[in-house]
C-alpha cells in the first residue's frame, strides 16, 4: 500500500482498522495502523466496533439484533 502510494504520488491514504474479533486479527489491524501513521503520508482511518452487512449471521450480529429488540421494548 505504501509502495504504491509512493509510486503514484498519493497524498493521503484511508484504512479501516478493527477493534473486535480474534486477537490475531485486531493485532494485525493495529500493526498496520501504526505502520501507516509512522509513514510520511497523510492517513485517515476508522476503527468500527461492529461491521455487518447482507448475509452476516453470526453470534455477534445475533447479539446486536437482540440488544436492539430489547431496547425497543424497554
């Protein structure tokens, strides 16, 4: 990513980090954010706590749906 940015004279980069998930996943995302921030490029990044979309049906998404439902009836 950084090599391509250097070759193409890109002024800024964006990245989606992660704060939820297996430790190996979050550690790798954190490492990339640190690497990008220490570069000479302008960096913008977000670290969403929950990402879901069409077709996601795991325990995290089920818990989220349940919490929304509970809030509606509280």
